[in-house]
């Protein structure tokens, strides 16, 4: 029985791994991209137990487990210290050129606003971005943050896609946008740093591919790629932050980085898994901060949980355009740009579907 069980598990893991490579938008295929660490761990366990299996099941367990582990490792390793960093380390000083950004998906039913506010007061970020924040959350945050973070964009919604942006730094021409679907907002704004320079910030929270949300990842993918193309066309210092409802190593997120030229400060450092805060064995990097080549990284950390199913993430990036040539920007080829354009067109055409 052990032999058959090991061979079955190895075959199943390899099947899930290969399914994730299919270029389709079906939610259950895209969901196969999320638990890569978990699948790799199970594949390793299968390999370790394979010598105890009988032939021919032993060979199935060995080949399936090894193939799965190798494929998954190719996706996972860039988010470990075994890989070169993508965003260079900031030097000391130049504090006036740095921006400290805290991103927190609050989980709408969660009512522990005091826990999040305590983290904000402890770490004193320049910008606070909350996701899934409804009118109740907005009232709590306004009362606690308005004096020290006077510049704000408020989008209270009770459909899990509300967001609030609070900033100590002045905001320049902030806009609320609904890029693909009318009930999914995003924020686009300039931010004036203490040094006087302006940067661009996009705050996003697209709809996830899930059976209770959306049967396809099309609308999430289209929103991210649309922002990516805008960043590429604008060529200004830019940060993108939010809950992308996508993992760092997914097909879409990697394509977004190549289309936009944006860099991931986690690469070469760690995964900084932010979801799920309550289940240690079911975690992956779902909340993101990306930067253009104009920034270096001073600090990146995951903060303690406060009742949400997401951990907050705190990132300090320094605007250092003189060091831009130290970064190797990802580049999309012609076919990838065409793929992005087609996804955006289809997403806009079918924008109001669920």
C-alpha cells in the first residue's frame, strides 16, 4: 500500500505542477501556482520515502517526485538568499529621499483596529495603505491617523475591495480609478518626498481567481498588465503596492514585472509570506511592493498579525536615481507585449462579468 500511495502522490504532485504551466485563465489552473512551497515540500517527502517502495512503484515515486521538486525549485529559488538581489541595498543617510510604506489587508469582518493602529504608531510609516477597509474601518483610521497622516484617499466599500490611503507626505493629483471592473477601485497618485522630488504610487487590489469571486483570472491579470503598460509608457519613478491576489512567482506577476520593468525587492532575500496569517502551512506572498529602477531598499519586513488573515508588510525604499544603472530591469519580448495587450483588451471587453 505504501508503494502505491507514494507513486500516486508523486504523480498527482507532478500533474498539479504541470497544470500550473498552462497559459489559461481558469481559476483552478491559476490556483495551482500558489502553493509551490507546499508542493515542493511534499515532493521532497515523497523522494525521501521512495527507497522504501517496491518496484515499479518506486521508480514512479522517484521520477515524479524529482521532476516536481526541480520544476518547483526553479520558481521558488529567486525568492531565497540563494539568488542575487534584484533591488540593491540602500546606503545610510539620505533619509529625506526615503519613503516608508505600510500595506495591510485588514479583512473586512476583523474589528481589531487597535491592533493595526498600534503597529502604525510603532513603526511610523510615511504612507499607510489599507485594503478591504469598509466605512467602519475608515472611521477608526480617520480618528487615529488624520492628525499625523493628513493627506488621504478614502474608498470605503463593503464588497471586500475598499481601500484607504493615508500619507504624511503630500499627495499630488490623487485619482480613484476603476480600470477594468466598476466595483474594483485602485488609486493613482503622485507623492512629494521630503527632498522635494515627486514619485508615482499605484495602490491596487484586483479580484482574485476563486470560485466565490471570479471563475477566471482574466480581470486580475488585465488590471495588473494595464498598470504595467502605463508604468512602462510613463517612465517615471514608480512604486506599486497592494494585495495583488497573486503570488510573486506566478505567470501574471512575472509578466507584469517584464512589461513594466518593475523590480521586486524580495528577490534574493526571502518570500515574506503575508497570507494566511492563521495557518502556518498554508502561506504564500500575496501582498506586494514593487519599485522602478530609481529606488534602493533600506528595509523590508513582515509585521505581526492583528486579527486579519493577512500580515502587514513594511517597506522602506530610497529614491536614488543615480544608482539606477546598478539594477537589471526585466524586459518583455514582442510576444509578451502582444500577450499583455490581448489580455487587457479581453479584460476590458468582458469587464463586468464575474
